C-alpha cells in the first residue's frame, strides 16, 4: 500500500515490472528521500526502506549524494525522456512533488548513488565487470606431469588442464598456483583471439595459491589493459567473478555478494590464510580469474566448498599484495611468516585462574613451540600471549578487524615480511614481559607439498629410500589419512623438526633380487637423517 509521508515524494518500485501508470503484480510503494532540510534524517531513514524494497540498491546516508534517475521519470506530472541527476537531500525547497519510477529493472541502464569515498552501483555490476575483463582476463592452457612418489624415477602420464588469469601492471599475468602446478607447457589466449601464446612461469607461491606468468610475445600485449587491485570488500557487497569455467569456451561472469571474511584453509597449499567467502558460483576453470568490485579487483577465485551450493572463496588483496611484493623485492617467492606456535584458548575460568590472569587480561596459552622458530629462544611452554604488536588478543585467539568483525591473530603474523620483528607481550608466572621476535617462514619436518620438482630417492642393493612427504602419503588414495600407514601419518602431521635440514627418510619398497632376498618385510622402515650429514657421506 501507499505510505503517505509529509513532504516526501513517493516512488513505486516493482519486483517484476512496472511502467509509469501501469503497475503489475508484486508491487510495493516506498518513499524515496527527496526532502527539505527540515526532515533530512527521516529522508535518509526512509531511503534505506526504499533500498530494501528495490533489493538491488545499497544504502547511502550522505547528504551530498546524488541519485541518477532512469528514464520515464515523472516530474511535476510531466514525463522526462532523459535521465536527470537530482540531489538526494536538498537544503532548499524541492520542486519535486511526486514522481514514479516504473521501468523494468533490467531496462534501467544505470542507478548510481555516489558518495565521497565509494561509488555504490547496482544493475551495472556485471556489465562493468565484462567491460573490464574483455581486455584483461585470459584463458590459460596447461600441460602437467606429476611425479609418481611410489616410483620416484618416473612421472605420471601428461594431462591438460585449463584455468583463468588476468593482467596486472608490469606486463604480468596473475593466476592460481594450482593452475600451473607441475607444468611442462603453458599457453595463454586473450578473449576474442584465436591465437595462443607461450607463457613462462615467473614465480609460484603454493602456500597462497598464486602464480605470476610472463609472455615474451609483444603481439600478445597489444590492446591489453591491466586491472588494479582494490580493497577488502565489506559484507554483502556485490562482486562479479570473471573467468573461463567448464561448460563452455567463452568468457563467463557470475555475480554474488560477500558472505564472510576470515582465515580459511587453502586446499592447494594446506595453509591457513585470509580468504573471502562469496555466494557466486566458482567452478573448475574459474581458478585464477578476478573477482571484480566496481572497477578494481577484490580478489582471485581459487576454490569452493565441496558438498555445498554457491559457496566459493577468493584470495583477498592483502594476500595478493604480500605475494607480489615479495616477488618484486627478491625476484622469487618468499613465503608467509609464522611464529611456530601451537596455542590453546583461555576461555575456561579455571584455566585463567591457574595461570594467574587478572580479570581484565585476555590471551592464549602456548602449548607447543617449533624449535626452529625464533620464538623458541624467548618464549616458553605455558606462557600466555596477551598482545601482538600492541594489539590485544582475545581469549579465543582473535583480534579486532574492521567494524565489529574479528579475525585470528595468525593473520597479523602472516602479513609480516620475512625477518621483520614483532613485539609480543606475555604473562609468565603472573608477571608481564615484552619480547621482540623475528618472524620468518618455517618448514615442517614432513613437507606438505612438492610441486614443480622431482622427488629425491636413493637405491642401494634394491632398497629404495625416499624422504617422507605428504604427497607420498597421498599416493594411498583420497582417503590417505585412513589407508596410509598410521605411524607415518601421525609423524607427518604432528612431529616437529629438531634442527634445520632434518628429514624423515623411509624405506619405501624393496626391489626383489638375490642380494636382498629376505628383506622384503622391511618396507616402510623409518630412518632419520640430516641433510648436511648425508651430503658429507
């Protein structure tokens, strides 16, 4: 029904279609905030109501905002054929008495509410994304050949995969690491071009699932535009994912909104880094494509949640910038820092009392320290970490992030550059201490991945020795955690190295011969070696 508001022009929005003077079903009348200065605040509040009715126009509470009207707008009873820019909240008396917005939403070309910091857009999200992507997003063709870890002297058969990527400043192409993992040959193709160009992999970061490609052909760069990196989007902001998913050969655009922002397990690198969850469809082939918000990149599509519908993840801009900055500074991928700690929440009251925490104190309990980390030098087991670089840590291990959001403090650690320092405030035996810790990437005892390199092995008298790696355990199948040898699996996931260069070496199999007859039962025998010791043999 119509909502009469004193001095307020009303607008008629239809969920399906509504032309001037002809309203169809599912229609709703809602006020739009064209008010005099005397009721400016009410106008803003009512504008939010009309926004929710339209369901596609996000709110704007800025008095300097402008509303760009679509066609067929009634002004003082007359219809104007051109779009008009009108003030959202006027200081003087407005000559707008009543107007009606009635075209189909699909035919309204542009609705913009512009404010000083950000442009809010509605119908043109996908169209802007396409315009940006036509000259920026490329299709990547990769030929891969993965090692056989049971038979480390040979590779598996070649296979072809496809993915997406986009051009960034410096004549580089950004994509996912898993798109080019174990590559032997890489080609890229621009939108609308039948020609494929040879590409080389400049840098790969498997932990963050990002890679940079370069193309030497100058012909490829003709007419190509680069995309700029933006910021982390807020919740419910719209993004458009552009790429080349399965099901077709041409470019594809899917729209969605941001659902949450938090550290997430990166499947490819088995690491915990910040990720953005969106409800846009991300399918095989979308990997490496940009998620565009406005005219900038909000992230890189890289994985979805299996068994769920419309839950996809994109790599946020801070992780992308950290990766690119490391490559530009050192010429190679430098990794993400870690403190090498295993921490326990202190949400239990008895636990906090036991470690002499005051009521106003919050923090996490240190339960394990990696011997190779610099934290092993100054921290001790059962320390309570209260702050990291002056940021208080809550009892659940989170720190403040943006407006009423929280994120685990591991994100602060991971965004540090290698060899940077951080001041950590701890509670030890009821007394507060401040320590300076140097942060750097840490390698586990059992490598999580071994992409882009052949596995090492040693054969003596038919006995095959290999370093234990998680890719070796993956050879036992998708359910490798339950089907692989339990003692190897536990060591791979839980054990920490005691010195740099340490490896866990196993006797993977016995190649039967007269010289080793009777030794076949020694398969999967565990041996531990130090790399420096082996090199001295």
